[in-house]
C-alpha cells in the first residue's frame, strides 16, 4: 500500500517513564510482546494478530482482528479467518496499513457466461453473486472502483450504510473487439464507477441485457468486480481470458469499536497510545489512531508512537549547511553554526555576529528592529526591521540590536527617567538615553506605513489578477460570446461577487449544503436583501465541464416559465464557477414519493397537478423557448416542489440547445439509468422524444410509488 510498517512497542525498565527514545523505522516492532508478527512475507501489526491473546478482542471471544496463517502451503499465506463472512472461502491478505486504517485482500471476480443461443451456462450461476459481510469493515471508496468487463455486460453493487441501501453500477458495451482500446475503461468493453463511502454487507453481481447473443463469438462472458484502482489497467484480452479463477486486490477500511472519538476517549477500552491522536472516519462507526506529527510507530500500542530523530536523515529536516539540526520530542530546531546569526524575517543564517556577541533591546510597543553597526553610535544608524514579538505585560515593542551593549537574551523596559534599562539574563546591566533613538524611530514608523501601503496594494492587485484568471478559466470569454447572441437576457442576469456569495452561504458552510450531483454541489444562501437562493458550485475538471457550466447558464437565462427554476445570476471570480437561482422550499418529487412520511401527504390531486405542470414545462422547453431545449435528465430528483406543491423543473447540467433547422443531435449518452430512452441509448440520436420517454417513467413513478430502477426486483 505504499507505506512502511514502522511500528513500535517499548519495554520500559525500572520506573524512569520519561525517557524519550529516538528510533529509526526499522527499530519499530509491530506486535504485542512475545507475539508472532509475520506470516510469510506479510507483517501482521497489532490490533491484528495470529494467535489468541495477540489480536484485539473488542468483546469477549471477538475474532474481528484475527488473521489465520495457512501453513499447509509451500509458502505460508495469511488469510482473513473469521473476521470476514463470505459465501465462499477465506480471502488472502496481501497488505495491512496501520497509518491509513486499511487492509488489502484478494477477491474473486464475478462471471456471467452464455452459449451461442443466449442460454446461461451453469458455471456462471454460482459465480454470479458474491457477498462480503462484516459489521465494521467497509469497502474503501477512495481506493477502489466497481468495474464491468464485456461487450454486453453490467456490474451491480449493493451495500448498506446506516441501515440504508446504496447502489452502484455501470454498463460496458461494444459491437466488435476492434472497438476496444487497451488501457481505456470508459464504457467500450470496460466501464468503471465510484463506490459510495462507508458501505457494509457488500454484494457484487454480473448481468447481461441481451445474454451476449450478438457478441458471443468474441465475448461469451461478462465480468463484474471491485478492484483497487491504482492496480488495474484494462486489456482487451480480458474479454476472453479473464476467466473465473482470477483474484483481484480490494482495499477495506477498518476501525476500532463502534463509537466516534468524542465518546471513545472517555471509555476504559480506548486503545490509542501515547503521542497519538484519535481520528473519526467520515463514514460509518468506530475510530482510528494516528501518531502525532514528529512521531512514528504503531499508535495502537501503549508506547507505540516514538519520536523521529529528524536530524539523522537529511530528508527529514530542512536545515541548511549553515545550520545545525538539534532533535527534540516531536520536532527539531535548526540553529546557526559558529560565525553566523539568524536573520529572523527570512529565518536564514547570515555571516556576522556569533553567539558570543551582545545586543540591546528597546521596547516601545510597535515593532522589533536591529542595528548591526561595526560600532555603536547614538544615532543607531543602519536600523533594520527583524520581526514582531508578542507584547508582554510590561515589555513589548521594538527590539534593536547593536554590537557591544547588552547580551541578546536581555530584556529592556522604559524607566521613569527617560532612559532604557537593560536587564540581562546573565546579570549585566546597561542604559541608553531614549532621545538618542527618537529620530530613527520616527523614520522607521514612516517606512513601515509606506511598506504596508505597498504590501496591501500589491496584494489587492494580485487578487484582482487572480479573479481575472478565474474568469477566463471558468469560461468567462465563452459566456460573453454566448451572451452576445442573446442580448435581450443580459440586463436580467446579475453577476455576483465572491464576497456576496461567501456571506450568503456563511463561507460555504457544510450545514448549508442542500445536495450533491454529478455536476456539482448546491448550497442554500441568503442574499443581503434576505432573498433565499440556491447556489450551485460546479465541479470543473476539464474543458468539457467548463462548457457544461456555460451551457447550463445559457439555457437558464432563456427560460421564463413558472414551472422552471429561475436563474438569478452567476459568479466566475472563484476557482470553480457558481450559479445562483431561486430556492425551492419543499424538496424533490422523489423525496415526496419514496419517503413514507411525505408520500402520505401526496394526494392524487397533487400528483395530477405535478404531472400536468411538469408536462407543461417540458412542452415549453421543446417548442416555446427561443430555441428548443432538450433537458436530457428528466427524473423525479430533478423536479422540485414549492410549499404549494407547484412543480419546478431543475438541473439543466445535461441540457442541449437544438437549432431550429435540426430535429436531432448526435451526443454522448448522458442521463440516469431507468429514465433513459432505449433508442437514445442504442443510437445516441437525441430528440424531444427522449425527454417524453423520461417523463413517462416519472408518471409511472407517481402512479405506483416505485423507484424507476431497483435491483431488488431482480431477485
């Protein structure tokens, strides 16, 4: 997993518990004392273990972290043992990461084969479905992908999070083997998709729509599997050679217990050791332990996290050749060598006064500065700013250093006689008339004011340039070009500033998130005039998605219909562009249909009203707009309801404008499974009928209250 197993257990002798031991990575043991820590080539770190008493038992008799070492083979193999329950055999363990809280196992692929007439082969039936169940271990959504391989295949994954079912799937198609490209897994012969986070009780299945009849000669089987993304590289040979005996690496996340850090810390069975921190995962239950910065080892052992001696390895510190590295617990210092001193603003060592020379410090409450003259003069010439010092109760302000006066560790405070009194940490005392530094101090303050005026001016100029860069990067020039073709809408579209939208969303606070989709995140906002708005922050990864954002902008400004969400404006000054449109208060139609508490309030009269208004909105888009608009993603989650159950068609991220002299467009297939027009899926020919078909699915959903796509109906 790209990590070093640098885990440690210290055995303390006597009662001197404060001794700090700095160790290299190879000195860190990983298991409990007197416990085996290796099976074959794999190190088994605690909380995992190979024998009873060597792994963590969260409850009496628990074997969650037990690893079984199979010694019956020529080379011992670590297996999952009892902590994973499957419908087949145990899984081979290939890696365990303490740092990331992950374990890598080898898992079989799922196979779905047919003969030339489309009859399923018996060998595929027992292999078609596989389950991976455990109350704590979850599939890593950051390391894995769900993959389907085949020319008439799709992969289906079902899992649970907080007792709710989640699904993920993708479809791979092709007409001939020559269409398939090695290394490409974008839908032709191979597809891959993300996995929802925190899923437990995983089921993976392989299916076919047409039983491989049209592609049987070169692809009689389809495959579905989860695989670690960075270890997968698709080959067209997999269409025929993947087979049902290939195991693939899958990464699982693991945690300790069932409670998050805030509760677990107060329990007697909390196991994070010294110099470690507790981390709560974003999904699921339990917690993980991590060594603090500057420490390495096994945070699950009592003294597992040990100080790193950064000074022993040059790559672990940033000290220069003019500095000496001095290790300290959890960190290190870079001290200037003999003959150099620290130039504090830049924190670099420069030739000059050595550690034995002295300095004078004068505190008047503003800044800190130094005079490095060859000899001290009353005017304190060549005054130089060093850095700021936090003010103390009585001594704060400017520090000036000059040769031959007071040791640099001295502190100086003002006396009632108008002199500075230097009190050295070494017992020396000197004084200097304050009026001797007044002219230089005044000049310094003037220079400071000028410096800050220039600094803020440059910073403001840099910010303006950055906004201009984002404006162009986010398609501002393309938007101007498009708006020039729709001049009548320019005056009704407001361009918001970044400050306005930050204030409206409380700096994009997570509590303001309304939802997330394929093209971005939507925040709830309140403008300065108390208008409630929805602010969409688009996901921009490449030029095609920039065009997608501009496309949505142009589509929305042309629409003026009571059953279509109204666009207020946009902001292009941020790293990702923003759309601002009216806030619809009552959620999505999907929520009202499938939430039991809400569906009871959705009477037949309201359902008919919603269907009628949605149909009217689509008819307007297709025929009454200045240029016909095909939505391409009509579904219940894109139909919003206000407090009066008035329908509002939303989310035009996939929309396309259709020139008046055309009746269809060739496009990449976009939309949502279950709502897609089958003819559009086969031909990629986009027409208004595609929206009509999707609306028909919405009607069926309104009538029967079932989801458009539910894999539960496959059983």
